[in-house]
C-alpha cells in the first residue's frame, strides 16, 4: 500500500546515512529509495548500517538529477530543517502524512531529503508543492537526515493505518488528474521562453520572477488539463509575437 511513496535522498555525503534511511524505511513498510548523485554508493558502510534492509539498498534507483527521481510524481514534498527566505507552503510531518495517504490510490509521491550540510537548494525547492518541517527545538532544528526520515516514515505508517475511505478522499478533494512533475517542468520552460520572447523577462536580469511564478503555480497544484490550457495560451502568444 505504501509502494507509491518514494524517499529521494539528494547528494548524500555519508553512505552510513543512506543505510540508516533504508533501515528506517523498511521498519515503517516503505520501500522506494531514490538516490540522486550520492557521493559514495554502493558502499560497505551503507550496507552495514542498513542492517536487515539491504534489499531496499539493492533495489534503490540511482539518478543524476532530481527531475529524473521525481518523474511521474504528482505530489512532491521537500523536507526542510529551516524556514526559507522565500515563503513556500509549509506543513508539519503529521499533516504531510495525512495529505499523502489521502492521495488517490496509485498516484506517485516523492519526499525529498537534502544534503547533510546545506539541505535543499532553491531550485529543488521549486519542484515541491509543500515544504515539510519536523517541529523541534528552534535553536537546534537540524535533525540527522536518517532521524528525519524515520520521523516522516513513522507518521506515514501511522496515517496509513487510519487511511480515509475512497469517498472521504473525494471530499478531501484528492483529484485524479494532477499534472506530473515533468509536465509542470515543461510548462515552466515554455512559460520562461515566452516571457523572454515578449520582453517581459530580461534574461540578463531575471530577478526572482520565475521563482515567484513557480511558487504561484506550485501552490495552485496544477491539473493536467490546466497545464494544457496554459500551454495553449503560451502557444497562441507565440503565434502573435512570431508574426
Ligand atoms: N544545514 C542544513 C541541514 C540539513 S539536515 C539546512 O540548514 O538545511 C539534512 C536533511 O535532513 C534536510 O535537508 C532535511 O531533508 C532533513 N531534516 C533535518 N532536520 C529536519 C527537520 N527539522 N524537519 C524536516 N526535515 C529535516
């Protein structure tokens, strides 16, 4: 039942952490581990720390980019130890687990975990619908990545045992036609080119325009047909500007 949920570890530097995350996942019945550009993997240290969860490491998908790792996902959550300069929709671990289990059966969901030293970049954050923060001591808010994964995984398991019925999920508003990350990313590139072509965006001085627009669309959580409409509009604009 939890096989549609993937944990994505980005650029992890300590292989021991990868093993510890695998163990935390298996303990909580999760199994999809994605590793984006891990600094050392496979590794005997990771294997030792995984203990009985070696199967998760063996099946782990190693990718070069985050986009590859979240391909096909219609809900992307980024975990973060701190608040960001640019506000992004946020929730705590428990709320995020409730959101995850309320998703339509079979929809792919990704949870991103950042680098041990620097967390997620702003570009990675822009791929997320929500940021998830584990409430903790505000003066010491950075958990070890595997400890963070453990808490999130535990909340997902607990929430899944209380999973809303299909009918309740419809009332909560889980749509069946959310756009996937790839569709939304292609829309962003299309939007950016049109903004440049029309002179609205100056590529030599882009400021925060694209980030702010992405925040707007991520907050709206686009459906497939909405992406089609928006891209249709962009194409219509291009027809006029290219005349
Ligand atoms: N110095 C980094 C800390 C990274 S900790 C920073 O300021 O972002 C490594 C990873 O563990 C984070 O990227 C996040 O994925 C997870 N993590 C650590 N503490 C967390 C918390 N309180 N809530 C949610 N995720 C957390």
